[in-house]
C-alpha cells in the first residue's frame, strides 16, 4: 500500500486491480481502481466486480486509500499496480508472507482522467463514462469487442443531435429526457454527455429499467462521472409516470413495450420521440391475406420480416395521426445489430391530427386481417 499511496502522491499512478478474493461475499471477485478528476477534485474510482453485476463508487483520495488498505491482505490477496515508473505485482500467501515483483511500465503516458473533456468529435473516446462502461480501455482506445457498440453510440449521438435541432426544443430551460428500457445505459450516458459537454445545455435525463441491478450500477457510474442530472430508476415502462418530457427514447424495448413507451411519449406531448423496436410478436399470429400477397405469408422467415414491417408501419401511422412528423430509417448497418430500424417522430407545430394517416392505419389493419394493435388500444 505504501507503493500505491506514493504513486498517487507523486502523480505516477495509472490504475490498480485487487484479486484473489477470500472474503465473506460469495459473489465479489475483484476491485478495479482508477484515478478520476471531477469538478469536486481528484477522486479514486473503485469498481466492485461481482460475478453477475458491478458496482462503482467514488472516494476522496485518502478515504479511498484507507479502504484499499483495509481490504488488501484481509479480503484480497493479490494486487497489480500500474504506474508510469513501473508495474508491481503483489502476492500474499496463506501464512501472510508476501512477494512483490517489479516490471517495466505498461503505460508511458498518463491516460485521460477527466470525464468532461470537449473535443470536436460528438463523442470523445477518452471520456470517462466510456471507460466505466467498458467500451474503451485506459488509453482511450475502443476495446476490440466493443467496436459495434461504439459505432451505435456515435450514430445515436449524431441522430439525436440532428433531431433535437429539428424539433426546435427550447434550449433556454432544462431539457428533460426519459429513456424507457435503458438497460446498461450506454446510449443514456452518451446522450447526457453530448447535451451537457458538447452542447452546453442543462438537462435532466432519467433512465427506466426493470432490472434493479442494472439500475444500481448505472446510478453508481453516473455518480462517479459527476453526471448530476442523470439518474436511473427501477420500474416497468407501462407503469412509470414520466411527467414532463421533451424527449422520449425507447431503444430495443421488447414487443409491445415499445407501444407502451410510444404512448407515454404521445401522452406527454414530447417534442421528440425515438424508438428502435425489438421482438415484434403481437402482429405476426394475427396476420392473414387472401389476395396475391398470400405466398409471402406462407413462409415463416418472410412472414416474420413482413410482420416487423407492418408493425412499425402501423406505429408510424399512429404517430402521424397524433400530430407527429414521422420517419423510419436504418439506424446502423445490420452487421452491428440485427435490430437496426429506428422510428423518429418530431411533433408538428400545429395540433391538428392527420386524418389521412389514421385512415391508412385502418386500411392496413384490414388488409392483413389484424384485429388489435397495442398502441391503438392505448390511445383509444
């Protein structure tokens, strides 16, 4: 611990890991420690890695060192310290004997430790939230297995930025965004980082997810990143009261959960609604056709694809009939994610509903023998 403390004091500390856990928690595996510069000063960022989840916390430097000193040799019996001068590997035996190995440094320059750097790119790969979420490593380079996610993040930020301008949302008041089904929060964090650090806006973003462990982890990372306007809450999309919302997003909400989210956005009169639907199950068993289109519906794979197209077309028509200018486009190429279509709806200035869109909706339902559709039921 003296070597770790000294490296922090002299400014050569890069990161550290504690392993070989022998404590009482059957699920805790290791600690990952980094230095972080926040608006409140320098902190130690500690990621507690469990077998099925992670928890992240920020500590004052001295408090963090005290915590690590308590755990090393009592719960964790190995440590790996990376500094600009040397790498150190500590092994503590069963009888308390320790062995410290010294090696040449892995890092010759200090990785970026600030979480809010501003660059010309929409997303700075050295942003701390990307490291905390496991998208990039300490050097700010995207991890090999995360390139698809990295492309999704950049495309999403580009898309939401352009649509934000089109929606003409008032930037002079706090912008409120709700992410329904936020999951691991990759895009939620990216949106917050973009609006605050790139656009200089005051925003409140709420991520909603039914998985309490993901919500806990996301909140801990948001706190560590000093993202004071970003929070996550446990709940189901259908039951969550979103209140006021300028922007509503629902990315990969399963089946009719997308309809629940779209209904929430329409009900809140959101200026911008973004949805990337997933798992289209409701319409497929209802679909039938007696005309020339019948051969397409005879084959399972084609029926599934057609059901997805019809489902999202119905959703787009309902958005249009409720006062939104709507379009459906390919979000990212299929090699990055098979669920790659996005529905984007920008509220029109006039409040008059599009009667032609509603008529088209009813005609399409009739054409394919569809008896019910969730969003229509919610709106009615």
